[in-house]
C-alpha cells in the first residue's frame, strides 16, 4: 500500500529504511522482503538501508551514516520506512541537510502512530494497520472456539489447529511528507516548498517572491504554467487542505484549527468552507466521519 501510494505520485525511484535483523523482529524483515519483491516485480531499481539500533551513545554516528546514504540516492526518491520512528529519522536528517521534503525525498512510515506523526516539522504520511479488524476477528474466533468446546461432548477432540488469518492494512494517511508533485521548474519547486511549510503562518505572495528571488511577473507566469493557477491560489489551497486534514484526522476544536491554519478568524474559515464546499467546517467533519 505504501509503494502504490508513492508510485501513484509519479515517483520512479524507491528506497527502504529498515532495522537490523533480529529474531524478535521478523515483522521488520518481512516488510523489507515485501518491499524488495514488489519493487522488483514492478520493474524498478531500489535501495535498502538498515542502519543500527539507535541509542544515545551512537545516535550522532548513525544519523551521519543515514545522511550519507540519503545523499547518494537519486532525486526525487520515495522512501518507505519500516516504522514511523524510522520515518522520523529520515525527516530529521532531511531537515538538517536542507533536503526538500517531499520534492526531493518523499517519506512514508508504517503503523500511523498518533504521537510520532506530531514530532516532526513536516507532517508524516503513514500506513495504518487494520488493528481494529484484527481485534474483531480474533474475538470472533475465540468466541467460536469456546462455543464449540462448550457444546462438544468431548472437548479434547475439538481440533485446535486453525488456518492463518491475514488482516490487510486499513489505509494510507497522506500528509505533507508524501505530497509530491512532479515539477521541472526549479523556481516553482522552491516556491512550492516555501508555501507548503509556511502557508499556515499567514504568508503573502511577496514573501514567496522574496524567498525565491525573482520578479513577480516572471514567477506568476512560471507558476501558472506549472500549476495552472496563481501563487495566491496555491497558498489558499495549502491552508484549506491542512484544515480539511485536521478536521478529519484530529479532535481539535474548529476554532483551534482555524488558528493553526492561519485564518484571521473562525468566521473567515466558515466563509472559505461555504465558498469551496457549500458547507460549514462542522458539516465537513461530520460528513467525513
């Protein structure tokens, strides 16, 4: 699911950041093996890096090794991390090296851990496990076993061997770290990077132009050719996308979301949603539940 998500973004280079082999981590080896098989089957080249077990004693050394590996990868590359914690390593190193995420490196983790995804400046995409379904299925199986034994004249004769049940992941939660869009214009690429990370801080078009360093007329022409709309519209879209994501994936109050997304007031955010979706933020949240 993580691979198809990255491939669907138009990426053609793929990598995997795993964990060293250990008997207690067969699940990590299975994820790495699956990555290699899928990428080979699809006809793409790939790179794999496991690194070491991280600890306070070797942290800097390991991050330097990870940085060396990242800088050797072709760009743009989509990287699947074996866990959300490993994905966070990638985002931290990219920030330190000034590697643009997701424009040069797109990162997706696995497990969709609630806390981990808030620990990085760039919000992290992740694949959620089908944990609820696992619980439901396991409870149903246990109920059937107990029911069968209770109704059997000879419980010892009830067979205990049962087929393995595989529960698929539930979905990909897409956030900033994989919001990749293929762009060839380096100025538009820089502008998009700046907008993506600062739209919710209330930036204006002039600040984007100052960051990129070219004239407004030149930038607007380039932007419309690459994106089909103005820089101002891109800032608006980025804020609205962030608001929609927070409404559907968090329990933050609508007032807090308006503030986080850089809207001047709650009423202004209501006006934006009415104009774009013909519904209030509250209706949007309830409809998406």
